[in-house]
């Protein structure tokens, strides 16, 4: 499982997808929206509650797995071509 993490984190779309893969399952399980997060203590408590709940951790893990995998290749890693990229490929 080789993934070109350096290049993936240079892509703002991947960063947004990765962050959403973490927070959306937590927010959905807690039954709140992003507008409810009005202070850092609320965010901290939400994250602590999520980390102490195995079900939420599994939801987050599945969501991250879906964000990281490339459905155009077999397995979880990047293609041989993608591993050679020095910057995200332009269309």
C-alpha cells in the first residue's frame, strides 16, 4: 500500500475531503450541525466524546478509507504513475 501522501496533501480538494471525512460522521452521530460549533470548548468536547465512542471511530475510519482510496486502481494504494508525481496532476 504505497500512497503519495506528499502530493495528496498539496491538493486542496483532498484536504477538504479528508477533513470532512473526519468531521461529518462525528457531527451526524452527535445530531448537530457545523453552526452549533460556536466555541472551542464545544468543539473539544465533541472530539473527546467521539474519541471515546468506538462506533463513531469506526464511522470515521470508514469515511477516511473512502476518501483515501482511488477506485481506478486495484487495492488501496496509488497507481505506479501517481507515485511518480511531484505535484498534483492538472487536467
